[in-house]
């Protein structure tokens, strides 16, 4: 599993380095893909509570039938588009996949500590609708469906991350 994790990390880094990074604006006409990475390593290397999160998302280009459907929903509908057609609603479909990992504050014990957060992982798939009106308004609704426990692969990712040498602490075997 370690070799798989290392290949995955190297592949993702190579993909990011090969693609030109630039800002994306809400009124962009093409598809939009993004990667988000959060780890407690960046905030003090504490390994407590929220410890890691990764999310890959893609949005379609604006599609007229999705825009028509979104315009029927009260929280997406806007009267401003009638006044200024440049601010007309544009809607896109979105899909994402992500993983979050949580650890207790006391990582010296692999057992459940009743007063602390348990070791936990969540692997999920998200399907959603994103709508924007010019550069003034951005609305999003998403349904995330996922799994927890061993099928989240949180233990493997946490163990793989620790094996990269980012910490002198070898860690405690995790019980996700």
C-alpha cells in the first residue's frame, strides 16, 4: 500500500506542475477543475481533530437546460438578470470526490477514548449544481454521499502520509 500511496502523491504533484495554474472567475465559459488539499502539517503538525482533507472537483461549462432548471429554484432565481442581461444566471453541474480524516487529540492510544474524538475517515462523492450571475453572486448546492470506517482508506492515507518522513513521530497504529 505504501508504494501505491507514493505513486499517487508523485502523480498528483506531477499533474499539478504540468498544468498552468491561474485564477478562475465565476463567469468563465469553459469547464473548471480544482484540487484542494488541507493537512494539519501546515498548521502546527498537531494530528488532532481534523488532520487531513483532499478534494478534487470538476464543473461543466454552463449548460442551458441546467440553467433553466436552476432558474426555477427560488434560491437561484434572480430578478437582476431581467435588468442587466450581463448578469444572467449561468448554471453548471458539478462532481467531486474527497476524503477527510479525523484523529483524537491523544494519539498515543489506538483505543477509543470516550471524551475525545475517535479516529475517523470519510470518503465521499459529491454531485451538485453551481450557479453564478456575473461576478456578483455565486450559489452552490451539493449532495455528498460517502462511506466511513475501513472503506474510507483513512488509515492507509494517514500511514502513507507519515511514511513520507514529514514527522519524527512514527505515529500510533490507527483504528479507523
